[in-house]
């Protein structure tokens, strides 16, 4: 894995586009020769973070785009997802493992991302927010 493999995809902010993202990530994983465990992790984490960008970043406004970059370099895989909206403040998110939130229908996405990936960061910028997910493969 000494070469860099990189792919980009932009989609409108429509939850129906998640199927396109899943195929995009599966094709990338196949081309990169990732094992089944790593493929599963990036499919779950990638679709979750894109879904969050659509719903919470862009508020499903179809005129706004979500931009996805997947990059494989020596020993690690990076997924970058940019929304064009206001993003979200993760400090305002509740802990889904507390008793008062165990039965909530949503709110577990960040917990899932942090479990599947080695690094999860969010960076706000003038044009929206970027989620950066890193998976170490070595």
C-alpha cells in the first residue's frame, strides 16, 4: 500500500443519496483491497457521517451539496465529508449511554463513529463543516 488511492463524490443533500454513497465506498474498498472488517467499518462510518452531513449540516436542503473524499495512504484510510450548511455543535449533543437517553431514537451516530474509527474530528469553516475520519490499517 505504498501508493495513494483517492476518490471524490459530491451529492445533493437528500437521504436517498446514501445508497449512492454506499456503492461509492464499497467500490473504493474493493479497489483498495481492504479486508472485510475494514470494509464494513468504513461502510458504516462513511454512510453515518454523510447522513449526518445531509440531515444536521445541510438540513436536507437539496440545493446544498455534500462532498466526500476517501483517501488511502500508507497504513491509513481517511474519509473527509464536507457539508455546505451550518454544521452542528458536538458540545450540545447528549451522551446516548446515559439512562435518560438510552431509548432515544437518534443520537448514537458519534458514538458509532468513534467506536469504528481511530480518529474523528470536526472542523467548522466559512462554507460549512468538515468531518474527518481516520482508520489505521496497519
